[in-house]
C-alpha cells in the first residue's frame, strides 16, 4: 500500500469519525476541543537511530521503517517542543510526530530516585541484601545515569515546567515531611535542617546486615529444581537478607539530584487519586516521565505511566530511564526492550528532543 493511499484512507477515516461524533457515537476526552487529526504517514528516508545520545545506558532503537506524522499536541502559546515516537505493528514501523506544549501545563516526574548507596546512610545490607538495582555496582551505575542524564534535564526545566516531582515508596513520615515539599505543603528552612539531622540519625543507626547465602539445601529426588529455587530464589528482599525494618526506613531522594526546595515528593502508599487531583488543580495536562526502573516502578507504581496515561498526555523520556538488568553488566539492552514495548501504546521522547521554543 502506497503512502498516498494511506493518506487517502486516513482522510476517509477522519470524515467517518466526524460523522460518528455528530451522531454522538464517539467520545472524546474534551468534547469542546475535539478536532479531526489527519493520520497521514510520510516515509522517512535514512533517519538516524533513536535514543542514540547515551548508548552506554540505552541501546539505540533501529527499525526498518519510520514515518513522520502531523503534529499531535499543539497548545496555544506553546513554548516547549517535544518530538516523540511510537511503534505500530499495523503501520509496520515507527511513527514520529512533533508536539508543542505549554511548559506551565507540563509536569516533570521522576519515578523512584532512591537515595541508596549514595552517602546519605541508606545502603545495601551485607553480605547478601538487595535494594534498587540489587548490587552496589548497579546502584552506582544508576546514580551516574541520574547525574549525567536526568539531573541536567530537570535543571533545564525547573522554573519553566509546572512542577518537578519525585515519587518514593511509603507514606509521608515525620522525617521526610520536614525534609521535602509534598502534595500537602512545604517545610520551612528550620524544619528542613531538623529533618536532615533526623534522617542522618535514623539511617546511620540501622544495622545493615542480614543472613548469608545458604550453604546447604535440602533437595528431593523427584523435584530438585523446584526445591532448589524455593530455598534459593533469584531475588529475596525480605528481612532474611535485608534485616527487619529495612523497608520501613525513610528512603531519601538521591543526592545525585540537585534537589530544589520547590520540588515535590509523591508517596506511593498515598495512592494515585491525590496525585491526579493535585496535577489537575494546578492545570497540568502533560507529563514528561523519567526515572527507574523501566520494567517495574516506572510503569506500575503510583506515578507510573499506567496510571498517568489515563488522565494526562504522557511522554516517556526513553533515555532518562533504566530497566533492571539481571545477568548483565549493562542496562542498555533491557532498557531498549522495555521502552520499545511501551511504545506500542505510549509516546517516547528523548532528552535532546525536549527543547524550548523561541
């Protein structure tokens, strides 16, 4: 099927959609602002790979066929350019499109910037405990990714975007309430200083120790594989290896972020409804999503894209996230795979595609 035929079919589909809308059979997120979108795909000739700016962290995306589509988000008074792409099996390729956003209607959210093994006191228990990316080396690699990729992006958008936000596990406990601005309010300077002292004391006093690996396993003659993994699973983050109370500690925002007192912390255990209400009350329509881990928290927690994409225009910043990478020394291939899969139903952008408009 030629591109011209695709474009003609798109025009016919647009006319049919308009007719159905007039009959009340098509529902739009905002009836008053509904428009006909001409889904005309133009083949791109020899485009460069996607997500190619940080190949140490994310394997570049290469596809046989890529198209250009018309502008999708086109806000009045837009001051932020966010080019994006998605993948369609039916179109048999990647579809790219420009977007023009109003920064004041855009929130930047970082999922789970855990302050683990970063000098704040919360650290991986020994000799066999696990947290975050589950080894010290992998936690340090993620910290470097935060410093080199995510932190500069946050700094470039802070003061322009509606909010810079971080999600963390748990609820707003007394210590973090003094440290961080939340959806409910902000601490003053004295409270932040007191919170920092309390955090240091709390994290420093914990015993970061757990049980060692088992030296003997009891295996049946009939099902030794089942018995083996039941007694020695690939990931056990319980008190057995991490020490009782480890997950009750107040997890801080990583020091690899230049945290600003106006940045907002979201707490997973408080649920999505309060986050949704806060964003909508502050006029947010778009979300630039960064953070960890692409295959887990980035999609499924309170501020993950599975929640946010139900109510907001979400752009996953594909090189500002890392997937977990068991059995590998690099996250590049795992991150590529999980971002590519997310691209079936979500828009993907990259740091270099997020630009201020003159």
